[in-house]
């Protein structure tokens, strides 16, 4: 790798060691006898640079690989599922590191509306009357550590209840071990009944009538924490991707960066173990 000054978004050596085997396996399956010339670590560094700074691809610094090359890999890893596979692998490693079962048994479900780019197809965006946002909606499920389990991108006009049905459908297929979920009061009986038919008991966590302003909600704070992690990446402040599938991939790479940092941080013994909030209420076994 050509020597250059490191950017704050660059992967540390230990972070790269977590990701490298999966990308080398991906490359080996497609080598076809050709000698590779692109440094995959630098490609990932460039993707993370875009994610953290929010710049357009063509504005990548010249000491990183050409933007056409980087976007080509980003697109390929989205289409063949490599980005999601890396994400899910690191999630399993982090759950194991935290002393949890590899396959979670509980989830926290929520949604977030964000503005869409001007070049987004009309069919992929809509109007969220509650949040007063025209764009797309991110429907997610996390485990009780705040790690992403399911991510679905829809037009912002899709109601949380309908999006929640899509989320539990995917949970039932992808992670049938999940039998418990928590949601806010925006999810109605239709979604709860649908989840019950799939073997998932959904509990609504509502704000108390006496609560004013921001109040940490039992268990549900984990999904808010995940949205908070996303907000550290300027590319995710709004949905800048033309296609929803690209949006999913950018979020997966942001979470890969976050999880690899947490794994590296714990392996290297840097700092103390993350503080357990009082709202966990003994959920460490989920």
C-alpha cells in the first residue's frame, strides 16, 4: 500500500484484520487467474471516508483509489450481499464477545424518516405527515445491544405499523430465534397481531403521562442508540443514495465500522467495558 497520511476514518490494523479474510475470500472466488491491483483495504477506507464526511463519490481525495473504482466495489458488494455478510459476521463476533448467544432471541423495532436526494426515483420516496419529511423511511430491528438485525428502506409515507410488519416478516425468516420484541406506541394492533402469528410477542413501551421532554425508555433506548450511531456518519444524515439498496449498503458499512471499532477496542484493552444502563433490566441473556 502506498504510504499516505492517515485519515481519521481509516481502519486501524486490528479492525482490518476482522474484515480482511471475508474480502480476500470474495476476491479469490473472482480472481480468474488475474493478478489483483486494487488494495481492498484502501477501497474500504474510501467508502468509510464518504460515509463519515458525507461527500459525493467524485470528491474523494486523490490519494485514495479513483472514485469510479471505489463505487464499483461498493456497488458489487451491495449486489452480491458481501457488505451485509461482513456486517452480520461482525455482529455475531461482537455478541459472542459480550457474552450473548450468537443468535438473538429479542429485538427492538423502530423507524426513522429522512430526506431523499433530488435524483431519487419518485416511487422510492413519499411524505411522512407526522415528521413533516419528504423522503424515505428506515425501518430497523436491533438486538438488546443495539446491533442491527433487520434494515428495510421504504418511502417515508409507509406507516410504522405497515413497515413493522415487513420487519417482523424478515425477522421470522432471517432470525427465527427471535420471540420477543419491543416497539413504541406508533405500532398498532394489526402489526402486533401479525407478529404474534409469527411467534413474536410484541410489547409496546409507552411514555408515561407524567414524563416531559426526553426520557430514556425501558429497552427501547437501544434502538435510539443505533440511530444515534448512524447520525455520526454525515452521509446518513439524509438519504443521499439514488437507490434504496445503496442506502442499505451505506448503513451496513457504517455499522461495520462501528462494530469493528468496538471489537478492536475490547481486544486491545483500550478503555473500560461499556457501561450497562439501568434500563437493561436484566436483559443480558437475550
